C-alpha cells in the first residue's frame, strides 16, 4: 500500500493557524495529503486547532527572534521532520519561517519541498535601518533554500522577484476573505449601535488589531483630541472603538482621558462583522502591514477607510475612491474632518470598496494556491 503524502504547515503561534490556514489545510487534504501542523500550542488555541482535524505538534517557538527558546524549537523541528518525512513544508511568520527552513536543510536530498509565505517582510520602503540590517540578509540567504516564495503585496513581490533566489516567486492577493459573507450580516445596524451605547446620529470610527506600537492607534486618539479642541460640537458625536488586546491598553486609555475623547476599548471580539456593520469609518493607522485582513473585511462591509500610506494598504485603498491614505497627523486630521462632514462621500467610497475587494476573495486566492501546490 502506497504511503500517504505528508504536508507540514508551520507558524510561530497557534492563533495564526486558526485564523489564516484553514483553507490551505482543506486544500491540501483534498489533494491527498496527510496534514500536520507545527506551532506553539497553548490552551487558548488548542481546542480550535483540534477542530481542524489535523495532526498537531507543539513546538515552543518564541516571537522574539533572539529568544533562547528558539534553539530548542530548532532541534524540535529537526526531530519532527526526521520522524515524519514530510514531502512538503509550508511555513509562515518570520520566526517559524526561518526555523523551519533551517531545520529542513539537512533533508533537502530527500526531495522535501519548501514553501514560505511572507505575510509582510520586516524590510520595506520606510523601514528602519536596523530592520534592513537584521532581516534582509536572513531572507536573502534562506531564499536559496526555498522552492516557492509567496508574497501578498505588490511591493514585496517586486523586491523578491528582483533580489531573491527562490526557485519560484509568486504573488497572491492576501489570505482571502469571504466577501459575500460581510454583505449579508443580518443583525440590524441600529440594534448593534444600541448595544454599543451610541446614538444613531453619532459617528463611529473603528480599528481592529493588537494594541501595540506598530498598530499606532495613538495617532488617531491624538488627532481626535485636536478635532475636539477645534470643533467641540462635532467631537461630541465622535466615538472611536478599538477591538483588540495588548500591552498599550492602559496607555491608550490614559491619553484618551487626558484629551477627553470618546474612546471605547472592546478587547478581543468574535463579532467583528457586526461591529463593521455599525461603523461609519474604518481606521487602520499601522506603521507596518503585509495585507491587513481587517481592512479587507471593512471594505467587504462597504465602509470608507482611512489608512496609513504604507505597503499593503496601497494595494487595497485607492486614494479618493475607497478612502484616504495619510502620511502624518495633519493629513489624518484633514481626511477625518472631510469624511465626518460628508456622508455622501462615505457612501460613495464604501460602495467602491465593496466592489474592489472582490479581487481579494478567498475563491480567487484558492485558485492561486491550487496552482502553487500542484507546481511544487
């Protein structure tokens, strides 16, 4: 009896598997693979990973690239690959991607194939010199040992094609979302806003993401403070909601209290589609993104978006068509005031986004991935 082909999906943290890899897992299963996952599994994500009906392996990756824990993770990966003899490894996330590819080096003669999806390189236009010095050489060296390098935004794709040495460099339009789903949320907007404690004529701004420096929520709060001083009557009706957890929660609340703005910290939420339906303007002020899923979800929900003018966001938001991209706080203030003041423009931008995001639907991404997996 012929032995079943084995595929391993690797990511630094278990939540990544739950959020972004279900479709790839299903696809690999349909292609006849026995699918394994190697990730840092903890109680918060273990049940969800178990529901995927795959073979799971706990590897103690640390998101800190210089953590001593990653040495143990490296040897754990070597033992796992040696034991299971995978024919395909598809790795994700910076640390998981580095360790998996290094561990697989000693097995290259066995014919094992390596795919790495870069969900946003840490080196990019505008990144710090330190990022370029540390991360670019690592990815350049590892590209020699990567069969297929997948990128999810145009800037990364262009750079990878030009300077890296993977056998194949591919572009896919993100991880894909079910665009139809966000158009058909049944709960009424009025009811959702009532639950959130805001009036129907209030303006609801929403950001979704971890509360850290990269997500840069503070700039929104500070600009809302400026708007409050200049336009107190307008500011009374402005409410900024953030769905997410993180180390900056107390700091953001402190700044908001000092500036006397209406900030609502929602914590981790499972009802993002409903929140989007209640929202007037979606905000993504990040300093770095690959191709942000929450932004794609906002577009699918028919929302106008104000985002930072960075890689990834440029692929999604077309200036003055689906929203605005800001460079600094002065830009952001001007853009916010304009969208707050013109509901017809909000509707126009939202309608444009809802049509544009169809190009990033999960059905489109699936076609790309079928082609990539078949070619490997």
